[in-house]
C-alpha cells in the first residue's frame, strides 16, 4: 500500500522544514502556509513547484549509500511517501486524503538544497531519481500522515501547462 509517511512545510525559503500531521492542499496553489503557496520560497517566481514528493525508500538509500541522514526534512520536499515510486506518478492523477494531485516533472537537486542542509554531498546523493517530483494540486482538500495514495489514471498534461501559464502571467 502506498501511503504518506511524513508531511513537511516551511513558511519561508531556507527556513528549516517542519513536520505536520495534516494540512490543506489548495487547488492550483499548494499546501496551506507553505513557502511556495505564500510566494516566499527560494525559487518563488522562477522554478517553483506547488508541492514536492520524495520516497522514504530514497531517503533510506541515501543514508545507506552516502551516510547522509535526510530524515529530518533537509531534503526540502513536502510529502514523504512509502510504497510507491514517485517517478511513476509523473503524468498521473492521484489522490491523497481528500486532495487530488498530478505529477508534473522531476525535482532534481540543486546547490541550494545542499547549502540549506549544511552538509557536503546532499545534492549528489539526491540525483538519479532520488530527488523527488513536483506535483500540482488539481482538487483541494485535507491530507494527513498515514493517508493512502491512490493512483487515479493518466493525465493529458494540458491543465498543468495552463496553470503555469496563468501563474506566470499573473491571471
């Protein structure tokens, strides 16, 4: 069974990630109170994602292979899953709790994540599909730690492109 293991948010870019037991996903905006929904993230206005996912299995692999423990949220991703390859969620619509999402693109690591993690090798460790993915909120609602992740089917990708274009043009 695919499920949510941990949920992280932070109110502003570069601030430590904080765990929450539940949160509201807001359609085409992100997670209530998170930096990218508020427009205060490091990449706000440039290369932001509404919500990011990473696999707990990837975090464990990084710990085993690189001796780097990112289980405290220093991976900078919002939702940690277990039991599903997040890469398989790209171009898929899926439900977590009351909210519906669609996987839009991989979220590769960057120099910023390593700088904020304050540990050499983090960006390298997050490569090779361990960095997670970006997802868009297509239907708002509450989600909680322990909620099952249910794949609903493939998307055509047009809604995501329209949402990005609207956000960039300020509409």
